C-alpha cells in the first residue's frame, strides 16, 4: 500500500539534493492524480486549479493552504480569483520537485475537501 502523503511531514531542504528524477516523479504522481506536472523555466512544478462556488470559499481555501504551508515551512504560489485558486508547488532550493511538494499537494487536496 502506498504511503498517505497527506500525513507526511516536510523535511528541510538545503539545496544540496538533486530534484526528483522523471522516474521518481512518475512513481509519486498517482498519489496526487488531479495535479499536473508542468515544466516552467526548465524546472518541474506541480500545479492544480481548484474550483469553488464563490470568492469567499476560494479565499478561505487560500488561507488554509497558506496556514498549512507556514506550519510546514514550505510555501507555494497561490493565485486566488472569483471561484478558483491555482496552487503551484516546487522547491526553489533545488529548482525542481522534492517529496515535500507531493506531500503539500496531497495536503492541499485534503484542505479543499474541508472548505467545499
């Protein structure tokens, strides 16, 4: 059975590790199936757009992701609009994806379920 990423904890990333390989990304991706792996500026990122019924709910979700990010010491790009929030995770220190990004993507999914 695969580990439950949403129960994981982020570990400090000092930048001395390489980003996840394509094979490692592909092995973790099924655990966050609604996320897209995108390439931006030669770096892989995880990105997902969540849809909500109004701005107030989108803003509440943004706040909850921000609080979780602060608790884990790992911060995303959050773009909040009426009825939707785009969340992008990647690890700046290694210019790519780390297990922490998948953990936070799974946590974001759980948070979205609680605000709908």
